[in-house]
């Protein structure tokens, strides 16, 4: 049975394989595609709606327990092209 995590954007529980893990490294949000990077992680559906909601609610800073502002440009660029991989395309 696949572990269950909660999306920081929409707050819906889903299997770990349906979500992507995001970590903060020196105040920059980074996709942890293999889910093996050290430290706290925030789980997110790879949809634009969940990304926008998480950013609007400052959910990444809260989930990752970071008090400094986070650079979200890296994750937004990566997630814009990530949908095809998640949906099974190569």
C-alpha cells in the first residue's frame, strides 16, 4: 500500500505517487523528484491550481518551517513542463 500525503495546495490527501515533493535549499524551492533529499518536504499535486493556491496561502513556508521568503521561480518553471511526466508520458 502506497503511503498517503496531503497536498499543501488543495489540502486533499492522496497517495505519495500522485504528489511531488518540494524542499527548500537556501531559501529556494526545489523539486525532489525522487523524494530522497534530506530535510522537511512539502507534498503537492503537479497542477497549476494547487501551485497557485499554495503560493497564495504561503503554504510552502509553513509546511517547510522556513521564516525567510522563498524563491518560487525555480519550482514554477519546472512544474510548467512537469505535467506530461506525471501523467505517464515520456
